[in-house]
C-alpha cells in the first residue's frame, strides 16, 4: 500500500496475531484472575453479613478492580495501520495506551491500602471501628480510590497520540524532564506511599496482636484460636499486595 497518501477513511490493517508462549501465559492468567475474582464477588453477594458488611464492601471492590485488570490483560489483536481520523485517535488514546487497565491496577493498589488501614483500626481501636468505618465511608473511600487512580493516569491521554506520517499510534513525552518527573511521581504515589502505609499498618497490627496475646498469657489465659488466625492475616494481605504489584 502507499504509505504517503492515506485518506481519513482508510481501512484498518491488522497486525499478525502470534500465539507465543507469553501470549498463552497471559491469557491463562487473565482467565484465572477473572474466574477467581468472580467467585469472590459471588460469595460476598450471597453471604452478606451485616457485621462484616464494611469489610465486604472493601474486599468486593478490590475483587472488582482485580477482575477488570484481568479482563484488560486479555491478549487482543493490534493494528499496524491506524487511519488519521477521530476513530484512530480514540483507539490510540484508549486501547493502545491501555489506560483503562492502568486505572484498574492503581485503583486496586489504593483499595488494598485502604483495607490495610481498615484492619489496623479494627484491631487497635475495636470500639471506635464501627463509627470510623461505616458502610457509607467505605463506599466513599472506594470512590476516592478510583477517582485518584483516574487522575493519576490522565497523563496517558496526553502522551498517546496518532502519528500522521506513519499512520500508527505512538507514545511520546514532550521532553525528557517531563518523562523523568512523571516516572518519579508515579513511583511515589502508586508504589512507594502505598507500600509504606501498608507496611506500617501491618507491623502495627502484628505488634498489637502480640501485645494482646502476651496479656492473655500473663493473666493465665490461653489466646483464643481467632486471635491466632488474626495474627496470620497481615502476612496474607502483604503477600497479596506483593503479587498484585508484580
């Protein structure tokens, strides 16, 4: 085809889709993630307990974010020729940039951070917990997590555009300084700060639970099995976050 004279109504040209080992692994992981999170959502919806409803809101919202992340990770064919019209520009800024996937990824990290703080408050301040973490506040925190994720990823719309010379999608920062600044800010707000909050929360939870267990032993009482179970939850949540980041 002639690469120097393409009209706005040119047809889209698909790139060859190759079933490489990585594409197969990506597809398997995506389907597994979608099925797993759908099961979690189904369990929460069917077994909704009033006492645990606040936690269910957060865990269910995390599962929704992870489900969407898995969905957007499904391998899809791409185009090697994108026409220079509004459809092509929309494709470059939405599909090619994967902005929807990144929004769900960051929202998942933020919601997981909220869950860590919520667990800390539940352990450290059990009597204030129901007043501090109501259902309405939990829903608002989830909404703020999605809003914050969307705001942090808006820059993707500005760096993803259509190359009118080669009729392809490109990702380009205005300057190297802007590129470095964006990278540093994203690292701080999407990784460093959430990891710091969750690490601090989990250490505080572990310290509080150990202190509670020692108080039982000093008074000659055996710690209840529920307390031992709670002591293992911080490590499980920390492992879940590590897997999500990877």
